[in-house]
């Protein structure tokens, strides 16, 4: 993956597990994180109250939650390119948890 200087500057809740993210290049993305919320820290985000506590970490310029879960800003900026592989990995975690 090629990294750029992309940073998250704002976050807004859009619905169940959906966020509107503002980036330092004045672009916005809406991401639906529901398919990747399984296992460890990310599974905890299925709790709606915890998910709603998302915030922008101004030091590292990404979103984070109080439980320590976060995503790389470049991944979220290019979510359309990453969501399928991340959802596939999350599904494997979900399967292991239910076994």
C-alpha cells in the first residue's frame, strides 16, 4: 500500500456503524464498519454506546475508541479498496469465536 499524508480531521455518526469522515484534503468518505467488527477490540465496537464514543485523535490523525480500537487513516480514505478483504478477515474471526 502506498501511504500519503492523508489525515482524518472530523468524524460524524451517520447510522448504525456508519461514519462520515472528513480528511485534510477537504474530501469526505462514508464508511460502514459493521462487516469488520468482530474479534477482540473491534468486536467490542458492536456495543452501540461504545461505537458512538468514536473521536478523532489529533496526535495521530485517525479515529479511535476508548477501548483502544482504531483504523489507519489511509485505510479509511481508501475504504472501497480495503473493505472486502477486511470483512473477509473479520468473518474468519467471527467463525473462530462461535466455534
